[in-house]
């Protein structure tokens, strides 16, 4: 059974701080990695995707991928109260296009 | 910006009834997916659809479920005889290619009584 693991949180950070969200995956053949944000009762909203080892930056967000360690992370700089949500890590399987989701990490940004 | 749309937003049905959930994909997208999320649980893959046929389906997607693209624009999920455990949020997602990002619709909240 292919798994994506996330700490459920909540992760609480003060406004303006860096929030660090982590995810591990079991399928070494996975090729694509996604971070989605989900507000309560809403659908997943794409934040970032990353395919290659290393860092990828987009505005306040940085995704980091380490395929050797089967680890992907999301850094949110200058966290805002509006960033408070559940962050879902999703991994694309090597042999299909379906996404396998983690259970999500709840982030709380304190004003 | 183009969006995936879904109807209805909410559906309440009696156990054993049939429901049809509808999705309008982003216009140039070719890959379509249904996921569901039971309250408090993970988002789970149900089925993927490409070139008018099912590409892959999960164990959840049994004979009670079916998908089709009846008119070239809508993408539907039918549950023939709903069970209490079918109560969940159902999300349609679409992608331009199989390898790339999937964009999610707002979801349909299904409640089976």
C-alpha cells in the first residue's frame, strides 16, 4: 500500500514567521509532488508542484524535494493569518496519473 | 481564470437511491478524475478517465459507480444505489495532460440518509 505521511498538527506559528510543513512518501518511483491548501469545507487548491530534487520557489512559498530520503517539504515565509488552513501533500504515482494524498497538516498562524 | 465547476453543491438522498454528480472540466483539459473525502479523512482517488474510457479505478469504485462524458463537456459520476458510507465530499479534478497538475472543482457534498 503506497502511503503519504504528514504530521496532522496543528502547527502554530506567529504572523510573519516561517512555517515548515513536511511530508514523506513510500513509493520510491514517485515522480511528481504537489502541495494543496484546503480551507475547511472547501476543495484542495494547488499551491505548488515539484518534480526535481532541490528547491523551487514561488513568491512566499518554497517546495523542497529529496527523492533519496523520500521527503518533500513546503516552507511558507512571512506567514499570514490567511495562510491558516490544512496543507495536503499529494504524490503522483510512477505508473499512473492518480494522486495519493496525505492526511494533511493543519497550520494556524497567530496574529 | 478557467475553473472546474461542479453541480450540485449539495445533495441529500435516501439510501438506495441513484445520484448523478456533474462536473464541467476546464475546456482544454483531457484528463478527468473523481476523488472523494469522507469528513475528517484523506482525499481518496476513485477513478481517472481519458479518451472516453476509464484509465484506472480504485477499490472503492465498485459496480455501483460509473462515469461518463455524455456530451463532450460534462463529466459525470453516477452512484446507482447509494449507501450510508457514500456520504462524503466528491471532487472532480481535471488536467491538461496526465503528468501535470490536477485542478479541483469546488466539490459536491453528498449526504445519504
